C-alpha cells in the first residue's frame, strides 16, 4: 500500500487535469505533446488557493509547477508505467469507486441515510446464536446449517431459555461463556443484515433467521434504549509505548492525578505532559463523540460515567495507554440535515451498498437496453471440467458455430467465448463454491455485473465532462506517484552510498544546538522548588529525588533526567544554560529548577540521528536533477501569443 508521505506529496498535483480539448488553442508543446490553453486555465483556477508561494500565484509563476507536472506524466508514459499491472488494478479500483458516485440513486441513498439516522438514536441489547456456514460451502452443507438454525429457532419461539440454547448450540467463539450476549450496539456497529433484524425485532422476541457471511443467526432483543447524545471531554494521556523513557507510565499518570486532586490546572498539565500531542496543544480537548465512535470501551464508559462538566475520572487504562478524563459538556442531539452528507457516504459502503447497486444495475440495463441471449449452463457444464475446482481450468477455444450470444448491453455484445476467457482469468481470484454448477452461477453473475458496469463507465466518460476530467486527473495522479517513486523516492531509500555522500557534503545543515545534561524538577509551588534545588546539590538521581520531594499521598514535583537541546519542551522557555543549579523559573503555573551537570556545545549530528531529514533533503536533490534532465529530454515550446491572451484572461 502506498505510504502517506507519498500521497501528501500528491495532494496538490492530483487536482491537475490532463484532458485537452483538441479544438482549443495550443498554449505549449512539451516534447511532442500539445497542451491546450483551456486545460491550463482550468487547472490554474482550480488550484490557485492551494499554492503556498505567492510568487507562483501569477500565470508566469504557476507555469513552472504546471510544466513540471506535465513532464512527469509524459515521462511516466514513456517508461511504460501506464501499462503496469499494479497501476491498471489501482486505476480500475478508483474508476469503480468514482463511477459509483455518479450512478447512485439519490432517493435510495437518502432513504438509507434517514434509516441510519433514526437507528442512531437508539441502542439495542441482544443475544444471538450463530450456526457457521460459508457462502462457498456445498449446497448440502448450507442446507444442513439452515435446518439446524430452524430447529433452534423453533425451540426459542416455543419458550426455551435463549441463553441456554446459545450455550448449547451456538458456534460463535466464546458462546459457552457469554451465552451469545452482544451488549448494547447501534447503527454501523454490526453487519447490515444483522443490524436490520435487530431493529426490526420487538423487545423480548426472537428474530427471523438472518444470513450473513458468518452463517445463519437468530437473535433475541433484550432491551432498547435511547442512545445518549455526544459529549465533549478533555484528557491527559501517558502512552504505554513511547520509546525509551525515564519514568513508569502508570506512576506518571498517578502523579498527575494527585496534582489534579491538589488543585493544579488541568489544561496546563495537559499541555506540558500529555502524550496525545494533537489534543495537548488544546489543553487535552477532544472532538465530540458518542458511545461506540472511539472503539475504546473503557475510555467511553469512563467518560459517560461523568455527570457534570468539570468532573474528573481517576486514571483509566485503554489500549493506547493511561488517561485522566474531564467532562466538558453534553451536546444536544444533532439533526439529520447536519449529518446527511456523512451518513450518505457511510451507507454507500458495505452491505447497504448492495441494495443501491442492485437498483443501479437494473437502471443501467433499462437506460441502455439489455437483452439475454442463449442459456449458458448446459453448454458450460460440458465445456468446463472439474479442474475448475482446483482453479486450473484452461480455455482452449470455442468453435465459431457454437460461440452463441450470451447477452447484449447497449451496442456491446458478449458471447460464450468472452465468458470463457473471464472464467479462466478470474477463477483464482474469486471466492467460488466447491460444486461446479454453483461456481459457474457465481462466475456468470459476476461476469454480467462487471460487463454491465464496464459499459456504463465507458459511456460515462463519453457523456459526462465532469467525470471525464476527474478520471483523467486520477490517471495522471497515479502515474505521478509511480514515476516519482521509481525515479526519486525509492531510489533515495535504496541508495545508501549516495545518501551518505549527500550527508557528508551537507554536514553543516545538520547541527545540534547547544544541549545540557540535566535533571529537571517541576514543582507545584515556590517552596517545593526551593527544597528541590537544595536536594539537587546532592546530585541525587531522578528516582531518589522523587522520593525526597513526594509522598504516597501527595505529588509535589515531577522529575525528568537526560540530555536536552535548548528549546526542549521540558526546559523553561527562557532557560539560560550554566553549570550547577539554575534559578527557579515560573512557567505556566509550575516552578521549575534545572541542575546542569554538563553543557554540550553545538556540533554535528550523526547520520543515524537525522536520517529521516537527510533522506527527505536527498530526495529533493534527486528530484531537482531529474527534472533538469526531463526539461532537456522534452523541450518546452511556449506559444507566446496564446500565453499573452491567457494572462489577460486570468489576471484581469
């Protein structure tokens, strides 16, 4: 999967289009590739707000960015990257996703979004029983599983204890211990068919049989209650895993908890000590959430247990570390219209999308015309042998006289031979039933759906200018990533000799500021800081200092020890380095004293200490040299007359 760094590099360029209208004036030629003025104008207007450098917000300044982009696309095609299998697969995935956004019926999607909103107002508590069966299992296995769940449901409806039935029959892992208990859940927290049944079943009753990818289920609804509105909390977090450290996370969170009990300011402590840096700068404040949103049960339960704004939890442990949580406010219920856009995005994914897709497929068939041809089962039952079960079937051809018409969509015809090639190509990648007949049905359904959708996507690019522009932007965006990865990013990562040479040539750019080896005490008051200064003269280590300054009941000071570069978070902002015990600094309500045992002069860093930064700089150097070579390989010829007209239009 492509890394986040590379995608960030593409965020600007992904919006640059490549569709040139042939009738428009040619603004420039790059190598043998003409670029229209219409394309440049569209891109300039679209991206102007994204440009950071003011000098590049003029037409002349922006031309350099635009030309660099087009050079990379042209070179990517020259290197054949647009024919690579990985590129074609990723583009196809995006094409599927984008085309779906153009063909979803607004009414269907909105109805599903409204349904999701209504369900989000409630939580359902249920137990369930599962009989496992896979969609690919043999028909007789599927039938046996179905008959079993039917029998169990009859017992439950007749009044037998549901939990006892779950412990006895359910094939869910842990069923004997939990009796199928699911606890409270709400919308989007279960697969859609299961959620559907849960909300359709009255409290105290047994659901109809539910089929999911896990197997057959029945459930019993125990309770239904209003889901609490969102809340806002702040927290102080100490990570359980944050590299080498000089303190125990549990001990540190307990120290901070004691400081809060002693009346220390929550925001100040969060800013100074919380290791959730994103929220620390805001005094620990998090975005609003409801139960289930964070997927952190212990955190959510502790947060919702707080009753009044300002109330604090004690230390709470989650999967990422330790927290102290403060309730800020309980929010009013968010209306549907406010959430509509987000809900519509969510219902367009997963199992809910299947409802929409079925309608869409039928609409496409109606729009362009769809006609079935000959039946395929009799012919393909003979043509395809049992090697299909081993995913090794080979298509050896069909005589023209037997190559019957399978179906027609629009003006496109598909014959037996098209389906046969599809089987040979897809037999290894699709999940198929073991029985040959069932496998052929699965393959045909997939083939028909894929071909109908392909026809629509191709027509969409011809019929919808907006779609054509966006899809071409993405084509070029993928090529930019691949050509940059091959010629710059990956090259820099693998060229260890070149990286070391670059580092040696630019050592002066990688220097330590002045540093101090020190013990830092942050006390709650002036008197305790003065006491700390006295103990620091005895050169006690951090643990010994904490024992002197704190008791089991009271935390009066936090102690840090190590090597700190000037400007480090733990040092006072106006700290003046000198050997010995510093004066007492008043910083954000804390009283800080620093014992300096050694002052380290500014000096060069080692490569391993700054490898990430050096790698980034080396990549920029490689890109600069590469772009120079591309400009020589593909000369840029500007039509000055057209450029003058473009400037007048864009900068008037």
